[in-house]
C-alpha cells in the first residue's frame, strides 16, 4: 500500500489538534492501518524519553501509544523547551543542541527543514499513514517566513491539510473564515476541509454556522465534534491547561503542587488525580499553599534556578518550609528535587542563565548542573517502599550529599534520589513513577490512605483513548477525512 499523509492544523493553540491526532491514530490502527504520528516542530517542556534514545514531546508519545508504537525521535524532530521568556533549548532528533534566543531561532529555523524532512520521509517509508500535527496556527502570517511547523512543512512535503477550529473559545466562524482570508492562495489551497471541535449541546444548532463557514471558505465541514470527557483523562501537553485547574471535590488526602513558571512533565500528577481518595490542587501564582495540605509536590522545571527564584517571589518557599516544620510531607521530582537541596549551581548555563542559589535546605544534598543530559527509559526499578516501578529520567545535573544514602529508588545498578532522616522529605529524578500501580498504592498508603483503589492506570489511559476514538468517529465523516490523505508530494511548493 502506498504511504499517505494528512495534516491537522488549527486556528490557534490548544484547539485540540494533539488529542484529535491521537484519536485518528487509534481509529486508523483499529482499521488495520500501520499509522504513525508526526509533529515537525513542537514547543513544550513536557517531554518523553524514547526507548531507542532521545526525547520528544509527550503529546507525540501519547499519539504513538494510540498508534500502537513505541515513541521515536522521528515523530517530533524539532523540540523547543522554553527556559526563559526569550530563550529555549533546541532539541533536534531527540538530542539537545543548545539554548537559543527566540529571534535567532526565528531567523534560522528554516535550516532545520532538512532534519524535519528526513524524519518525515523515514516515517512515510515505514507506515501506511502518517498523521501530521501542526503547531500554533497558519493564520500567524507574521511567522510564515521560514516556517517549518505549518504551511511551510505542508507545502514542502506536499501534505493536504484539515483545519481545526475550537468553538469553546468563541468566535469559531471568524477564526476559520479569518484564517482563509489571511492565507495566500497557495497556502489556502493546501486546506481541503475543516472540523469544529469542543461543541457543547445540540450540534444541529450550529448547522447555519457550518453553512456560513462553508460558503465563505469553500471548504467542506467533515464534522462538529462534541466536548469529549475522555480527553480530560489523558495527559495534557501544555501548561495552559493548568490555568483553568480547580481543586478536586472531596478526597481524604490533600496534595498541593505549585504551578512553576517553567513547569515540566506535570503529567506525572495524572495518576494521582484519578485516585478517588486524593484531592489534587494546582496552586496558581498569587495563591498560598493551603495550610491543611498533607503533601506538597514540586514538579520538574526547565529552569531550576529560574523557578527557584519564581517560587520565592510567590512566597511559596515560606509555605513549604512551614509545612515541613509542621510535619508535612514534601516530594520533589527532577527540578523540584534539586530545589529541595542546600544549593543549586549552574556554572555553564546548562539549564538557563548561569548562576547559583541557595535551595530550600530540606534535603542534605547539593546539585551542580552539567552539560550532559541524561535521557533514558527506566524499567524494573525498586522503590524505597519495596515495590517495583517504571518511568524515565530526563535531566541535567549531578546531585550529591548525605541524604542520597537513603535513595528513593534503585535501578540500572545505581541509586536515585534522596530522603530525609524522618522520611517526610524526598526527591527523585524518576518521572512517571505514579503510573506504576503498585508503587502508587504503597506511596498513598504510607501517606495515610488505607485500602487500595484498584486503579489500573495503563488500562485507564487505553480506555480513554478508545473512548476518544469512539467519540470522534461518531461525530466525523472519518472515511472522507482519511480519504483526504495523499501520498507525500501530492502538491509541492511552487
């Protein structure tokens, strides 16, 4: 069978492209197709370690799972990991290259198109179908020059596009019609259809809206997709979703997690949020950590020193120290672990701006950032509780000190993390630990929850992917949508 490709682009960020790509991957797989996800350029601090080496955006790892594949660096050849408001670490084919200012990257990014095409060509040669996800919006025509993420890629690779609009944000008619009006003719010609996403209520009420969009754009609508509850059960790609987060209702164990400015891999929290005995609260900037919190978790960050300063600006350092003095538990993961120590030093600017700062001093450890980045999956690790767990590490820095004599886990013939003498303060470099059911149950029991919930997290994710695919298939003319897919080169840039 000749390989084909289809690209989903959006009228803006967070319109649901990542989730819809995952759904289409699952739908195609259920139809017996060998399908792979692809995102030319991603900007996210949520990354996944690939079994064959390297890192990609976690959204592409989830899409790979929907397709029945292991994540691979070809699925996201260019990854930008923001370190400051104006700079990001550039990752190409899974390996960190260097930090770049935004202006420098924008002026030179077209030089990465060859790397993008290498990955796309390999995926196309290995699979029947490639579902491509754009980034941001093609309507950002100020960014069109040297683009590799949206129409720049679509026209170079010759891949037809379906445009996705988000009705929940409001103004979806203007978003879709406006996108058509600002695109040049050759870019607009790449778009073959559109979808309306996240509709609440009776979709028949939007029939006239669909007709208006079709009349003004000359694109057919292939579906009005309802807001699907299953999407909330899947790992989110961007921290923007945390801004709308609210404390869960009920629960007997209260966990609070500050929303750091460069928070990374916050999907580590997802299994805990599904536990019926847990009330999980994201603490937004400007809020104090509630005094009745049982456990504070400091998640990873792309800039440990930057977020250590941000944490202090918010006054969260005082909240955490008071919580610890009162006998509360604190867990730091990756960058959060580094913050719990006595000091963090970054002499070379490996993790942002060079410098050093005192940590929170809750663990007797110190961290020195290194240029080397440790990226690898972990399986069969033994936790300090005796249970087996799996996950991945993805960090720069070497942490040493007396408390490492009480490790969080052991794997690959080495120890990981540290714990205080009381056991109430702990840190680890291991991401994804809570996805291991046995460890999560042991950890919650130690924290005070009695009686296992029986949550099978992997099964819950698989169920959510199937429910998502079912919901999309019920709302979309999937035959017509997949029928848009064409062999690469269908319409090349002229």
